[in-house]
């Protein structure tokens, strides 16, 4: 069997030293569409080094984007990457991410679940610096055709969409060149840039990175409901429910609660086709 669950869970964590500075943070924010209007004081918090704050989604690209798939080479994991889908992502920050920093990042397989026709591998990446833990990333990786091995099905993290109208709804346009800019933060998959490759994968044109949509959504929630203060964010999770294309518009619906914002994201031009689901921002 390509996935040896016992070996995968017992494998020693992979360790890497990573570093970043203000240019990496600014590039990530620009890849999410920050900086429009360029002189807006609220946008300068994401683009100008003298005022810079770090959106917690940066944890997914720090170290050139190894957080999502850094454990796929672990012992016991031998799968066809063509059958791999990024199903969900969670980031939990333990304290504010510094604008410039160095950290030790460890990656391991935290769980393997049996969904019947697919397996789900939970890859956990943790980063710490000299002052202690910084963040924990959990990437849920679906591997089609590798289920049915009799393992645990795993928890259900589905959220029921509130029956009432959203408290806020905002739209965020995706620039035509946004995937080309976002990929400079570390995800070089040609699916997001090469039309010929995208056609081979079954798409009419390149699609936007799921983690770009993830970051755009967190920024929209922060700017709309958290007064632009990234320090209030403690955790953020989502399930990738569908694709979105550069040039389209994200429609982001938000329901507020006690220390949390529940979110759905759809593609406005395609009859609100789902893009992100089961999305939750936890905050102070």
C-alpha cells in the first residue's frame, strides 16, 4: 500500500531553518491584492516597511511555501502527486509574526484518515524561534484512490451556514496577473501560470492558488470586521471547495459571533460557485 500509516506517523519530523524579511512579507501581501489604493493608510499597513504588520496567512509561505506540503516526503508516504489535492488549511498563531525573523520549522504527518475513496493526510508544520513557538500549520491533503484501508474516518469539521443573512458581504476582484505575482512567494506550480499545463489538468486557463484565496479572505475579514488589526487573529481555517480564476470576483460573506467570524467565499460571476467553505476566523 502506498501509504504506510504506522510508518508515516512514527517518522521523525523533518527540520529546516527558514528566514524572512520585510520584502517577503510585502511580496506576500501584494500577491493578495494589497496596495489598492496605493496611498490608502489602511493599505500601507501591508505594503510600507515603516508601518508593516504581518497577516497570519504569511505562515503558509514563510520559507518559500513549504508549509503546505513539507511532509509529503516522509517515511510511509509514497503517492502519485497527480492524485493529490490540497483539501484544507488551518493556521494557528501563538504570538505575532515578526516582520523580520528566523525560525526552525518542523514538519510531520500528524494523522492519516480513511475517507473511503480517498485518504486524507494531515501534515503539521510548526515554527519556533529563540523566543518560543510562532505558528502551527495543518494542511489537509486528499489523495484520491488511496482510501479503503480500514483506518479512522477522522473528525468532521463541517460548519452549518447560518440561516440568517450575513452580517457583512464584500467583494474582492482578482487581478488578471495576481497568480503570477502570488507564485513568487514560493508556489511555482505551472497550473497557476501556464495555459497549456492548465489545459492538461482540465481547466480552460490557469487557476488561482487556493492559498491566495485563503489569504485574500483573511485580509478582507481583518479589514472589514477587525479594524485592520492582524494582532487580533488567533486562528484561521478553511476547506477548499472549488477553483477561482484570475479576473473573477470573490464574494465573501461573513457572520460574526463571540470571538469568531464564519465565512463563505464564492465566485460572483459563476452564480456563486463555492470557492471556500467551512471557513472560520478566531480572534480576540
